[in-house]
């Protein structure tokens, strides 16, 4: 018995010894990617695992959301702003050993914008008229009109460069150019990446990275506490965060996301076709109460559909400050002094389910009765999003820089304003930085003053990490868990 | 025995055909489109249409039912809408976790329930019987997911003997068995409590039968009478419950699989429903129905084996 105990102690000592020189990491994630092709689905989990790690685009997002060089070493924009000439890095190899050349870039862009393309963000490529492979390392992209956003668009996960020879199996065996190679996928359990020894850029510091899929919040807590996982990205049980903060083994990273969380109103359905009613709803809502009650204090109030960490952000929360008396007065002015009844359709995330209950109570206080229905995502997409059969709904819009959706009159909240549509069209072709900022600010102001939706808060990203793990992004400028700079401290 | 078996096979086939129709009809009427789900809220309508075409969602209901059923007959369950790999392969992988888990849990159930039930019945009214009755009452009352969380707290977080969950794969059988230990205990405990109580009352019934008294009268000891005559006669209700429990353990481990994040069938079907991976849901549900029907078939045969009178009565 004593020998057995001694043996165990020795083994434990060995294990602890090994932990110091650790070169692998296990990241917990709530959702599993449905498949591994970032260019043919919207699922954020695909990008979280593969973006920058396995697949790279011409451009890429840095941790602060700025757009930096990816596979393109340099680029040149023609005078008229319609032609982009990209010079690719030399000596870049795909993980199967084949060379990256301009033909791969042409293939990737043409595939994404093709007639039968199933790219979830096909709009990113809508402006491309022609892609030409000038020589093996030079690609010329001609646009139908100048587009200020073009480089930004090329940084998205949906615009990564893939090779024609590996495209057939990409959904189960992704072959990219990144610092990590895809190794194994135990479906339902985990995905493993290993270091790409012949990476063209700065080599990864980790030898191996495993993404483990744990959907249940209590299981996430157990896995983190038992140190089965080294980090849990977007930790799903905010009620435990205080406990992790107090534990010296862990660090809680609280960062920003691109998720504007809004109470969307159906602008074409009575009574929300009346601006006074929309204004009343906006004033009836106490954002801080929702952040505290539904999000355990994590989240930044917003007054328009724009991310507070973006340099072009202006604080417009004053347009819709919490004022139930004013809300009642506005309802009376709209001829609805007695209030009205509407539907509130809630998709599954907790911001919607928990936030929805609080919003319903706040609206009831000014006389608006809501009939809450909890929907699964597929039902929500069918009824609210495609069918536009809703009065109110709560959604977080997680795509970066998506204020352009307000210029789409057929989008689910059905806001139709010719001025804003013109502004966004001009914005698309404007290349001057200062003017672009000014236009973005105008757009924020228009939709805020039109009370298109009630803007609630910017969704926070809370990631619990082992205190010794360095380099995990706190913010999520795109849905990515970029591990290229992650390492263990001594 | 043969005629009995043939009749059972006939009713088995009819059950399966009806089940396939009901499953297909129920699942196809759920609102929600797999293509829109996959492409999210920024996708353009023409992209969704292109994906629907690619997935073959534009074919008629009848045609899809026929291709599903005929495919299954030849072992081809179709291709998952979301994972885009063959449904049969995915189910096969998951079955390698769910089936061993159910078997281990059932084994534990029987190992606990039989001795405990027999002990309680033979020592009726004693302190042993009382404590068995109390403990099993508790075992039935405690929700298994809560018990599972308590075990995680104790064995994974405090003592660090086990991982909090996950499955390392069968390449390392010992690690795999270890990963299934806590989930199997969590699943087995309430089932063992139920089975022990059934065992006890079934035994008590048979022990008070006239033939047991006759056995004793011709000179068998209490123990001999129990093992040779009472136990076998008490097996009919016990087998019925074991059959139901196995089906339940195979299909009903969804919650435990989530608590221990095991990639089993329960989690697969749960995910597939929310992603509207209809063909996957249909196939998994059909497989589970098939398993339940097969288990019942096996139980029917087992009845006939323990009780020869049933063979003639089919």
C-alpha cells in the first residue's frame, strides 16, 4: 500500500513536472462546427477553430480588429479605385505540400462569387467583376465600382484562400496555409490541430491545440474547474465568473465582440410602422437593468447599431434614455394611451431568453403587453427572419461592421429609408478615411434618431483561461480563436 | 418455439414500417429549413436556394421518403445535411459510445439490483430490508443529472481522480472505460433502485406461492427453494423491466451525455434537431425505435425461455 502511494506521488510529481514545459493547449467551445469549410456556412464555430490557424486570406484581422496583411505581401490600388493588384508572399505552401499561387486565389474568389456559390457572405464578393492571375505571385482583381471596404472584406473567414485540389474533401479534411495543420476530428468531441513546421510566417509556439466541444454550461464549469480544458472561449455560465475571478488558477478575460444586441421592431407592421411607437419602446427600456439582470453586468450600452470600440463610434444612447413617463406620453401621442399588445419572439441564446423577460416587464410598465414565444434558431429563421412574422424580437448581430443591413429594405426588420440607402451606397465607394468615418457617424445618427430598433448593448465576450496561458485574444473582432501567438508562461 | 418466433418476427416487421412512416411524417412537418439555418442571417436568398438544391431538399416528400427507406434497406442512411458525411458512419461512431455506455450501465444495474433485491426479499421486514427500501426510494427520487454533477464535483474537481467529462476514444481502452465510469454509475443508480424493488416484490410474490411451500415440505431448504424455483418464476416482471431499461439507457442518456459531454447518440440527435439535420434525426430516431423493438423481441423470446407455457400460446 505504501509503495502504491509512493508510486502515485512520484507519478503525480512527473505529471506536474511535465505541465511546466507544456506545449499543447485545450480550448473549450460550446458549439461544434458542422463541417470544416469556412467558405460555405455561417456557423461561427468553423471560423473559431480554423480562421488564421488553418486557413488564411489575402488579408487578416488583427486582435484589435484592424486589417493587416495575410497572404498578400503588398497590394496596389489603381487611381480609379477599381483595380486591386495583390502581390502574394513567395514560398507559401499548403499543408499538403503544394505551392500557393495566384491560380489558387483566383479559384477561391471565383468559387465564392459563382452563380451556384453557397458562401454565406456572398455579398462580400458581389462587387468583383474579374479576377486574373497575372503571374504565379500576382493577382489582379477588378471591381465594378470602387469599394472602400474591399480589403476589409478580404479579411473575412468566408474569403480565405483554398486550393482546387483539396476542395472536394475540405468539409472533413481542411487544407490551408496557416501556422497549424488540421490533424483529427472526433466528431461530437474534439478537433485537433498540430503545428505546421514549414509555415511561411512566424511559427506557432504551441505544438498542438485541441478544441473540445462542451455545450452544457454546468459541464463547462466542471471541465474548467477540473482543468480538463485550459481555456473556455465565450464561457456560457456568467453566474460562475466571479468564482473564476477569485481563483488564482484562472483569469477571466472580458472583451468586446462585434455583436450589437438589439430589440428589433417590425418597421412595416402596425403599430411599429409609427415612429412615435418605436420611440416609446426605446424609452421604455432600461438597458442597464438588462445588462445587470440578464448578462451579469457584462455588456456596453449602445444607442445605435455600431460597436463602441470602433474609432468611428459615437455615443447616441442619450437619444433613447430610460424614461417610462416619456414613453407613455409618446404612446398617447400616437393614439395608444391604453397601450397595445404585440409578440416578442425569442431565439435560444441567454441574452434573448433572459433579456426578453426583463424587457417584457419593462414594456408592461408603460402599457405594452407582449406575448413571449421561445423559438429554436431554425424556427426563428423561418418565422421571424424569413417570414417577418413578429412584432418584436431580440437578436445579436455578430458580423463586423454590419450597419449596411439598414440599407436593405427587405431585411427582416424592414426599414426602408432612401436617404440611408444612398448614404450607404456612397459609403461603399468612398475611399477617403476621414469621409468614411463621417459617413458612418451620419448613418449611426439616422438610424438612432429614426428609432428603427431599440439598441440594447454590445455583447461582451468572457473567456476563462488558465492564468499561465498567454496570448488568447480578449476581443472578438471576428469569430476567431487565433492561436498563432498563444504560449505558456513559466 | 419456432412458430412463436416467426409470429414475433411478423409483428416486428409491421412495427418497423409503421414507425418509419410516423417518424418521417413527424420530422418533416417541423418548421425550419436546414439550408437557411446553415447560412445564417447575412446570406442572400439565391445562396439559400443554391444550397437547398445541393442538399436535394427540393425533391417531393414521397420521393424523399422512398429514397430514405430504400437506402436504409441497403445500409445507406443518406448524407447528413450539416456534417456532409454519411449518416451511417456518424451514427456508427456515436454508437460506439452509447452502446457500451448502456451495456455497462445495465450491467451495473443488474449487479446491484439482483443481490440487493434478493436480500431484501429473503430478509423481509429486517433492518436490511428496511434500509434497502429506503435507499432505493432515494435512488429513484434523486434526478440522475444532479447526482452526476455531484460526482463531477467530488471525483473530478476535488479529488481529481476522473476527468469532468469527454471521451478519449477506444484506442486506449482503459482511458475509455474510465471516461464511461461516472456516466454509467449516474445512469445505473436510479435504474438499479427500480429494478431492486421490482426484484424484491416479484420474489415475495413467488415465495408465497403454494409450490414453494410444497418444495419446503418435500425437504428443500429455504435457499434451495429460492434458487431452484422462486427466482426463475420471479424473472418475468424483472426481464420486462430490464428490457425497458436497456431501451431507456440507449435512447435516454441525452442528459447524462450532455453533463459529461460524451459524443453519444443522445447528443447527436439533440444537435441534429436544432440544426434541422432532418435526415440525421430521422435515421437516429428510426435506429432507436429499431433497437427498442429488437430488445422487446429479445425479451419476448426470453419470456418463452423462462416460461415454457408461453411458447404454445403465441
